C-alpha cells in the first residue's frame, strides 16, 4: 500500500445501534473502492470486518476492525465498531483514534437507543459527525421520519445533504440539496442526471434554506450577502459547510442502500470533502524527560510518537498493536521506546490491517493508523516514542465492568491454561477483569453484561480450547454477635507419655468495630494462665474468625477477653491452649446471639425520565432503599439507592430490558448490615447441607 501524508488521511469511526447495517456499509464502501471484487454478507459470514469466529457464528460485530479504503487519492481508515452495549470498550477505543464519526441509522428501524448513545459519545469526544441512513431500498424505510426525529432531538443543526427519489415505492435516486440536482441509478448502477421530482421541491427549498443559513453564519461578509439575497457559489457553499461540520454546528444526513451499493459514491466523496484530516486536530502529551507539554498536533516534522489504542491477540494471526501516529513519521526498523514500560523494542515490520489481512507498509505519517506485530511488552494505552524524546499520552477512558460471575475449569488441571488465555483476552478487551476472591474461595470474571461473559467463555473454548463453567457468585457475608457471654473451655487429652491440657475462661461480646475481625484482651490475675500461653490463645482466635461457626463466613466485630483458666506444669502446651480457645469461641459465639451481615452497595442508575418509576419499583423488589434522585446534564435522572450485593446478580440484563438499553449503572461497596432472618436461615441451611455432603 502507498504511503499517505497527513493531509491525505481521514480517520472515521462508524457508530450506531446493533443491527443497523454498519458492517454491510463497510462492505459496500470497500467494494466500490476496489478493496474487494465481490460484496460479502453478514449472514454468509464472509465480510471483511467481521472475521472473528464468534462474529461469524453470532452474525454481529464483537470487535472493532479497521478497513483502510483509498478514495480520490485519500486514505480513509474506517473503524467498524460493535453496536451492542456489551462491547462499549471496543467503541471507546475506536472513537479515541477517530477524527470524525458516521452515525448509521436504519431507514426501516429509525432512531434507536444505540443512535442516541452514538451521539452522546461523539459529544463526549467532541468529534464532527454525520448521519447515514441505510436500507433505503426497503419498502417501509422512511428518510423523512428519520430527519424529523433527529431534528426534534438535536435541533436545527441536522441538515439533509440529499433527499430520496422514489418511484413505485422503489428507491431509484436522490436529490443533491447543495447542487439542487436530481440523480438516478441506471441498470448498471451508474448515476445519471434527472429532473428534480415535483414532490421533492417544497422539501428541497426547506433543506436548502437551512444550509444557506449555516453558510451565512460562517462570516459577516456571507451574512451580509445572504440578507442582500445574493447567491453563493457551490465552492463557497461547500467550503463554508465544511467549517460548520468541523465545528459541529452542522450535522449532515446522507442515505443509500448498502446491499445495492447505492449512495456509497456520494458518502465517500463527503467523507473526503467535509471530514477533517488529522492535521486539523490538536493533541498533546508530556515529555517525560523535561516534564513539559509536548504539542504533537499530528505534525510529521516533530519527534516521532504513537499511541496504542487497541490490541489484537489471536492464536492464529498473532499479536498486533494498533497505533495512531501522533507526530513524526514511523518507519520499518525503527527503534521504538515504550514510555510507560521504559523498554525499547525494534519495529521489524509496519502494517495496515484490512480486517484480518496484514498489508506491509514502509512508513506511517502523523495521523495515520497502522499496526505493529509482536511487541512483547506493549499494551493498549501505552505510548511509543524515542528514547531521546520520551512522550507519554493520556490513556483513553474505558468503561468499568460491573457484571460478574463465578467461573471454574470444567476439566481438572486447566487452571493455568485458563489464566493464560484470560490474560490474552484482557489484553484485547480492557472491559474484562478476572479477580481471585480468596475469601470466598472463588474466581470471578467481570464484563459489561451477561452476553459479554457468555462470549468470553465461548472464545476461551473456540480460540484457546479451554472450557469454563459460569455460575452465580457467592456473596461475601460476615458473621458477628449481639450479646455478651461467659464461656469456660477445657482441652484435655491423655495418651502414653505427656498429655495435653489447656483451660480458659473467656468472655465474648460485640466490639462495635465492624472493620476488625476481633479484639483480644487478657486480664488474668495471679498467673492462672502463664503469659507464654497468651499468644496461643490469640492464635486460636485468629483461626476461629476465618470461618464462623454459624455459616462458615468470616467473623467481624468480636471482643474476646481471657480472664482466668488453669494449666498443668507438664501437660500444658501452646497447642492445648489454642484448641481450648477454638472450642470456647465456637460455644461462646453460638450462645451470643449470632447474626449474619450482608454487604450493602451504593447503586447509581442513570436513565431517561420516563423509566424512573419502573427502576424504583424494581429496586424495591430487590430490597433496595432509594436515597435520592438528581437530574443530569443530558436530561436524564440519576437514581441513588442502597441495595444488598446479593440482589445485584442479573441486574444488568433486567435494567437494560426495562429501559430498552438506555440505562447505565454503577455501584460500590459501602458497609455491612444485618441480613433479614429469611436470608440468614437460607445461608445457615445451605452451610449445613454442604457439611452433610462433605
């Protein structure tokens, strides 16, 4: 592939609801640009961008893929992202590397939750965008409805650049609003000029006026000419509109049919004409040698630096680090310094990845996107630069996973293989976390939703040949006491030779400190228990609080006082006093009004106003206590509630179902509270049945 300078590069991310046609749109653009000689289909599993086995099996995108397309001597790096919310980490990585976005909307399905989320992410990253309405060849597709809905949501900045021409309910062409010309496709798919249909003229006038107002607002001179009734030339209009698009004050809407490859020509033209090349953007890092700001600004004449925005680790195609060049020109055989890890590696080869197909390139200029193979110490979020000018860029913000399940190996001895495979998956997907919960003797896997976790398990099996079983996680309950008790315990054993003798008198009571398992004090008078046995009593308590007598959960908030006892000059030992203490603890704990404590989390749910009633009703069912509601900047409500951790299992799926996918949630542990009697009985019974099994 040829080398492209910064001004000849466009980095465009495709966003939109799952199933709206992003992958098919990529396929149509690639076909028109000559990347492929036949269009693949999602249903056939042969598209360029959905090459992963799981994507082929499930018929939707799971990973972001990059497809470079050459159009009018410009390299357009298309980043095709998943539309389903479980893979939002992939979207965030792609948007961090993009300079503009196309939000894809199905003309049949219209505006969906994913459309709104795509807009929100563009607002967050402040990138210019346009809408592309697909499936215009479908009978019940409505471009007008999409435009009306978008205008209602986002105001006058929504501007159709094209209007559809339909004959006998068929999509046959389009009206160019800027040039005010009609165009239709012939049997060969070529565009031919035609008259603007009468039914399109009123709408064309409205759309044209909107565009002319936007043009007029770009300068005082244009504003004066607009009010004087002067006509702008087409070049003036396009130049002014480009400025509006870059500022985000104008969001164009285009349309077409991906299946028929109609509308792709104008879409690719518009990407080149209206979207910014990287040199129109700014970016800055920190020079770690001087601690001064390094203004990279995608300038090829500055010291070389690149940001790793995504990693692919595949047992078949290997490890590739996706990089966006922030400054300078990176070449084959460069020695590159990883600022985050303080290591140096040699770049053997540079690539651009066309889906899964690596294409070797000699060099990559500032602003371009490429890939480097086999960087052993490099991870997503790292900065690559030179040792003389060690630059570090801020890491992209990635969503935190809150859905988790317990997992264990189906086959004994696979634990190490699973750990290694999960490490590779976590390098690829930063929204996966694996946690070893030693307290409850379980391993947990975190993801963005139940479907995400299911796909992780499936990937482990298909890619790495290890099988895991997902199940409901144990909840980290605690045990404590409510009363003060006085206990005496004697441990006495006689066998040939020395016997064992330990005798303690102790009190147990609530300490009031729920952060500490136990507090030990001794007030022995007269040496009835010698000082050298006090540590043995303490050890006995240490061992006892690890697994409480009631349901084998850790014990908190107990104060133990040793006040008396006795010893034998020959038979007493540390072990005897430790065992006597363990016996005393078991008896005393069960007599002191034992209770189970459950972990309580503070839950924050952000949803559109219309769903607040449903959410609060559901929280009540889950024993949640709503503490308050706060309006957010984007006209949503933040509901804050305290909720038991045990009630959060399956919450992700339930909340998305209630809100149509528009809600988000987060939580953090805040404290322990006494569990209701029915929960306590259930846990004690479960423990008793487990003991019987054992």
